C-alpha cells in the first residue's frame, strides 16, 4: 500500500486535506470519491499543498516552455494516435514517453492522470491555461460532446500550423531589414562618436567659422558623447512609459487604432486579423461550437484591440437576433471583399465553408502584403541611412572648404 496525500472539496465547497492508503493512484481517487469528496490534487508521499508549491517553484512558467510549434507537434501526434484507434488515455501515455522536455512531460503526465481519473479531456487541458488557449480548450470540449476528439485535434493542428507558418514568414521577412538597420546604425554611431570629434578638434585649432550644418553636427556629437548615460536613461524611461500606457485600455485602443491608420502597416494588420478571425470562426463552427460562444472565443484571441472591440459589438448584435454580415459591414473594420464573402456564406447556409475560403484568400493576401511591405521598407531604410551619412559627410566637407578660404 502507498500513502497518498490529497486536497479535495466537500459538497459545500470547503477544502479538505488528508492522507489515505491505496494500492495505486486510481484507487486513491476512487477512495476519496467514496468519502463524498471531490478530489482537487492527489500526490504520493507529500501533502498536496506542498507538492503544488514545489511544482510552482521548479516550474514557474509553462507558457514560456511550450511554443506554438511544440503545441502543434503535440496536437499532431495525439490526433494521429487517436485516429489510429488508440484510446485518449493510451495516446497521452505515448506522448508522455515521446516528450522532448521535462516541462512538456510534466504537463502531459498531469493531463493523462486527470483523464485517467475520469476528468474530461477539456477540463484537464483547462488546468494549464498558459499552454492551452480558450480556443484549444473549447474546440476539444465540442469534439468530446460530439464524439469527434480526433477530428477536433486535426482541425487544431491545421490552425496551429497556419499560425506557425505566418509567424515564420514574418520573422524571415524581417531578418534582412533588421541586419540593414543594425549595420547602418552602427556606421552612424561610429562616425558621430569617433570620426566627427577628430574633425571638431581640427576645426577648433584652425579657428574657422563653421557652417550651420556643421555646427548642428558638432552639437549632436558632443551631446551624445558627453551625456550618453542620461540619454540612455531617458530612452529607457520613455520606452517604459510607452509600454505602461499601451497596457492600459485607453492607451491600447489609441495605439492599435494608430497602427490601423499607418500607410504600410495598417492594411497588413487588418488582413492578418481578418485571416485569424475567419479561420478561428470556421474551425469552431465546424467543431460544433455555437456561434455566440465562438464569437466570444474569437474576440479573446484577436491581438488588435480596435478589431477585438468591433467583434464584441458584433456579438451583441447577434444576441439581438441580427445576422453576422450586416453588423460586420456597419463596423467598417473588415475589407469589403471579406464582408461580401461572409454575406454570401450566411445567405447560402454554408458560413463555415465560406469563412474557410476567406481565411485562405487572406492568407495569400497577407503573404503578398508582407513581401510588398519588405520591398518598400528596404529602400526606405537605405535612403534614410544614406541621408544621415550624407548629412555628416557634407557637413564635414562644408567646414573643410570654408577652412581653405581662410587667409593666413
């Protein structure tokens, strides 16, 4: 017999802790239930509260340990195992053995224990909100209700794969502009902090009257060299104040609204949100999630607060009995083509299929928009860096030409 410490609740919701002897984990769960308690945590050998505290100390953040790519791989593997005929319990046991990191192994092991003890798969996932989103949990819950867990996992795999692909495309596209910016910024810093001061000493010894551009350059160089700690602290303070303000509701709305109005980034952000909205709604509706509940989930995963608030207003319109396409058009957030496609899908009774088409269409639009954005950013950055370096060089040349005109 093994001693199991447990933390449970009675029918009134009061927490109770204790120890019981049982041959295995499942028998301990059954014994606790026979006592008319509802088990919350059951652990071998230590008190449940101490176990929980120890886990929190050694595993502080599961969300940072499980990336979207890792979650996609786990979902893909579990969907394959379930579709091949394995039970969910056996599939989770297999994944525990295949886990690449200790944190992933712990999470999967905990989920497997809860499922083995009789907890639903969705409820077991909900115990790890930093890893599994509301979308993930609700799709699994809908799949369990319809007896289609494997199909729900397959749809989640497609959704996560598209998210990983989009993120990878954006990161890959930004590598060259980032390198270009770093090289250009480094060149400007070297010129201002090392080259310009040498010329400043020369001009000072010659006693020449400096042109206005040269005076501006010398003042900027002196400011950066002599007061760089204060400038650095000011930059940190400004960045911190900006981040703090944009975390507030008012600041977030202002910033997200500004992003949507930017000439280059606004249309891209709008297309990304349309694609995310369409794919998520289509996936949830195909999994049997009611449209109102699906709208609530979609609202919680959208990044741009302006678009998210517009979806919240759409949800309220749906509650009042209005259709989706009318309020969507009135909101003025989505492009006309997307609204038109959704209108057709709603009228024909195939909204989920049309939303999937909208997602595919705007996935291509996003890919093309990213390429166009990068193709425009590169020459703009080159032009900006060239102008800065050109200003420095011309300022030096003007001072040198003026010095040659001095009569000794």
